[in-house]
């Protein structure tokens, strides 16, 4: 792999030194942050040089989101945010894709008993509690739903609210709840063939993070969410959602170049730039968008159509129901919304 390193050395100007470098560093003589890895269920964490690498690590499940994901993601982000060695974070996924969304089979397929000792058992994050709250024959409590989903969003939003910049590196697929995570990052870089979008707007979902209009603008966000269509990585770059979309074989190299260039900046400069630009984004009403979208996401799973989709998932399995949802649009497992020639029915 070609290297394009911008690294400080002993003779460099003082402003190229990191917070933990130089005799006059406030951290001089202090021990380095503990290197012992936390016992994460859904991701791994590593610091190399000035870069913190957070990697979703459930490849066999498409890195599907569980109750652990937002808690562990927020913890890893905080770990990087307070580490004086770290200038920038990168979030990525192992396996075939970045993140395929929520592990919703427990709700859609009525798998009420997980059979495991779960640390969130008996809380609003308890899968059995939430599955019962999705029972069409029962009474839906929207605030139990909101209590769960708002906590997922809070964890994902740690990317936006972190002091230091966060880059999301996407490949394969970043769909449904996976986009709730990616769109909170400060920069998205993706392979040109990545599938990016929120097909659940066709039934049983609204993007709870509420970030699409903030990232793409009103018209283009509606173009995607009023159809459930997905962008390819190449189209995401054209639309300004991604800052770069190289061929998949070049994604690692191009990401490292970007990370190295950001990491060459002083931490305090990076923080001030991010905070200044975030002030505009937050003034647009991100918090309000998230609250409204989270409530509507819950409602979408408790409409006649939502219950119909849930019933179909119980009969055919969640993947089968998703296939039936997307195939009429001609884009099941495909990325480019321009490609299908069939008309949705």
C-alpha cells in the first residue's frame, strides 16, 4: 500500500506536536492511558499512532445492532475523546459490510425468549419486554418504545457530540439502522459500490436518528425516504453525503490518507473546527429531528401495515419478509437506485 504519511518528528515546529508530546506537554510525566482492551461484545477498539479505530465485530450477523452496540460505541468514543494521543477516530465494520441495521428478528419473528443471561434483562432494553410491546394482540406503550430507541440514538450520537472528529468508513452495505450510525459521523468515506439507504421506510420503519435532511438537504432526503431507495457509494459522493468514494480495492488506502492528514492537525484546532461547524448543524434542530423521528419510528411498527409486515416475518422469517418488501422495487440487495427498470407495485 502506498504511504502518504504526514508525521511529526523531533525537529518539527512545536505546533506539530501532540498533546502528549514535548517537554512542556501538560501530560509530561503522566502515564499513557491504559492499553488493556475492554471486553466489548459488538466491537473492537485500538489506537495506532494518533488514530483510534472502532470496528464493529459481528461479521456473521452483518454487524447488526444489538442493545450492547450503542453503549459500547459511546464508551469507545469517550475512551478516544479523553486520550491525549488520539486526534481522530474512524468507525468501520468487519466482514462484508459496515452495518446492516438492527437485529430486529427478536421483534419481527416473535422470538420472545433469548435464552441467555442478559445484563439488560428487566429493563426497557430487555428484548422480551420489547417483543411483548410489539404484540399486535396487546397494548402498545409508545414511551417504552421511545425509552429504548432514544437510548440507541444517544449512543450513536456520541459520534456527533464527541470533541474530536470522527470518520465513518463504509463498505458493502450501510443500511437501515446502520445509516443512523454513519450519518452522525463528521465525514463519510465509502467504497463506490456500497449500498447506503433506509429501505424500511417502505414499511415498519422511519430513520430514528433523523439526520438525512441535515446531511443531504430536504429534496434529496425525501427522494430517498419517500421511496426507500438506496444510493450507491458513488452516488453518495455525487450528492455530497460521502466526501470520497473510491473503488473498493482502494478504500483502505484512501481512508488512511484522509486519517493521516486529519491526524497531522493539532487536537485543539480539530476540536475548535468541529465545535464551530457543529453549532450550525445543531442550530438546524438535530435534537428535535431525532425526537420526532424516533417517535414516528415506533408508530410505523404499530400501524396496520406494520403489523402485517411483522406477521409476514413471523411466517417466512425476517429475511423473507424483507425480500418481499424490496423485490417489487427491483433493488433487493442492490445499491444503485438508478439501476432498476421495473416499476414498483
